[in-house]
C-alpha cells in the first residue's frame, strides 16, 4: 500500500515552507514547527542578531549537538544492554533445559 502524500505549509521564523510528506508524518512536522519557533523566540531573547538566518543557524547547531549527545547516550546504553540481554538469554536457555 502506497503512503498517502499531502502538501503542508509550515511557518518557521516568519517564513513559510511547503513540504510534501506522508500523511502519517504530519504530526511530527507540526511538532517540529512548534519546537523550532519556540527555540527561535528563546534564542531571540538571548542573542543579538541582524538576520533570522543567524538565529536559525544557532538553533540548527544546538539541535545537532543535542542529537549527537542523544546518539552517544543510546550507543552507550546499547553497549551496556546487549551483554546483559545475552546473559539473560543464556540464563533463560539454561532454565528451559533444566
């Protein structure tokens, strides 16, 4: 079954962006729009700027840094979790064989 595509218009920092997306992803795009605009207002209060692009660049860097941090935390979590899951599987196999 092919996903239904829709065109939506997002307002980001006083600019409109049209995107064609899978209908099921609209919620995520709307949430992204909300988060970006909230970040824009927060950054506008903290930083001097002459162009919206300046703030959007800072927001982008901030988001990517947070994304990298989350990826590293997930990788660390996976590194800890995988050996524990393997041990649990061994214990479960031993329990089933007894």
